[in-house]
């Protein structure tokens, strides 16, 4: 094919003539059958079928996929809804997760309760089962990162609680008088050992340094410390909670005495709100934690035996 004939063939293809439609094939019989129109809206989609398609050429269009054609096609359009008429759904904002209020109170209470004063015996002639609870009390305070404040001795339940707390990684502060320093063999394992001159000063520091009080079995000195702390709570000298461990029923007579005094109207019934008796250490510590955070208001009208009714 010469350059001139090739140019004529190209021109014929552009103008759509039948002579130009066959001029690009080198061989093959002329086809006179009409080619059905393509299924597109434009004329340049109608093309002759190559001979390799054989007898199917009269029923096919070229190109087979209208989207592959270079001719512009009208794309389908989506129906748009005006913004004013559309329902606008705002993304749901997730609210922050919060802990239950009681749990938050307990968490704050644990951070509020930094130290507990333990009142207990320094006697060496006790039944061994009392020592078990004393050691458990010291370990429990250390586990909760609560400082143990006590009478500073190394004997009896005092020494058992202090050594157990220290062995568990806790902090121990002792308050002892010079007179008792040798009698009770002041324990040199304390993180801080304060030596004072009088019992009054000793009790004052035991109260001041504590956020709460835990009473274990003890004798006259323990009774004195308990009642002085309880009376101070009644009259509003402090607002710190008091718990009593009734180990092996030791303090059942004390509970009965207080209830008897309430019935006889020597003691107001509101005293039950500021002192808690129990037989298990962990519930008592939890009670101390909660009440150290939210102390009961010491109203003389409720706590002191001044009115006609208890």
C-alpha cells in the first residue's frame, strides 16, 4: 500500500464510507451485509467487525464494552436530596467511662487513710492465738501502704504487729515514755521512735499522728487509750473513726457494757456510729477507710447524755 492509498483509507474511515471501511484489510471477501448500529448514543461507536470474528460479525458491536470507547458518554446521575430535607444524623459522642461513686469513695478513702494507730497489749503471757491477729493487722496495713503508729514496744502484741508490718515493707512509728523504754523494751526496728516523758503526751501523739484507730486485745492501758479516744471523738476533739477487733470474743463484754449503758441512758445510742466492732480485720479496715473520708459529725445534741431520751 502506498502512502497516498493509506491516506485515502484514513479519510474514508473518518467519513464513514464502505470503501474506506474495507481498505484497511489486506485480504478477505468483501462483506455487503449491513452492520447493526451499536447500542450507544454516538455514531463513532459503529465500526466494522474484524474478519476473525467470522459469522458473528453481523450481531456484534465494536467495541464490546461501551465504557472502553473514547467517545464521551453520559454518565448516570444520582438523585440528590436537599440538605434541608435530609435527616442529618450527628455522630454519637461516646461519654467518658466513670467509676461507680462507691468505688470512687473507696479509692479516695484509701488515699486519705495514711496512718492507723493500733492499741494493744505488751504482755508476754498471752495465748498464742492472739498473736496471729496482731501479725495479720501489721501485714494488712503494710499491704495498703498505711503507716502503723503504736506504743513503741517490742513485746507482746505490740511487737508482733510492728515486726509483721516492717517485714511486709510497711512503715512503723513508735511513741513510748522513758519509763517504759526499758520495761517494754522499746523496739529499735521502728522507722521513727519518739520518746516522751509522760503517758499523757504519749497518748496525745498516738491520737494526733493517726487518721484512724484499731483496737486489738489489751489490758488496762489499752482500755484507757480506747476510752480516751472514744470520748474525744464524742465531744468533737477529733473526727477519726475507731474500730475494735473482737478476737476470739475478747471484747464481747465491752460491747455488752456499752449496750447496757445505752439502755440505762448513760450513753446516747449515736455512739454506735463512731465505733465499729468486728471479728474480721479486712472489713474493719474498709470501714475505717470509708469513715476516715466521710466522718460522722460530732453533734453534742446527739452524742452527749444531755437530753431526756437516749
